[in-house]
């Protein structure tokens, strides 16, 4: 795939040159590169239909999160022959659950405020720093 041939080796080289730990490179550079198509598709969905495009946009985002947190994690754990759930793995799962709770609570009232957007950004920054 394009990511396998071009993106991942480039990311690895860039991370090594910068001296970034593997986990930090994964939760920043790789995550942002992996999320770029999601940003593009959600923006396009909203721009194509300003009144109802958000439905497709949110569906795409939740669908992508489900694929990543179920199918991809399952495949990685299977290929690795199992994963010991401690340390960073536990922290990542707890942060994911916290983030989903914040997203749910935010969407519950049917609107998103600037303060809530700042919470989203703050959660990501907190996750990267941890």
C-alpha cells in the first residue's frame, strides 16, 4: 500500500533523525498522518451538504474509530501473539474511554461549543504528554 511503501518508512526515518521515542512518534506523527484522510472526508461531507453533511461526517469518524479500536487492534494483537496489558497499553485504553465519554457528553445536548472544542484539543495534548 502507499502508506506501507512511502509513509511508514518516511515516518520512521524522520522519527529516528529527530530522536523521537517510538510511542511518541506513533501518537503524534503517525496518528496525524493516519487521521488526515478522515479530516478531508469529514470536511468534504459538511461542505457538500451544510444542513445534513454532519451526519455522514460523524458517521465516518465513529466508524473509523470502531474499525481502529476493534478490527485493527484485534489483528495486531493476533499477529503479535498476544499483548501484555500493562503500562502504556492501560494508559491508552483509559484515555480512549475518557475521550469517548467526553465526546458522548458533548454530543448529548446536540451542539458543540468552543469550550468543548478546547476540551477535545486538551485531551489530545494531555494524551501525548502522558
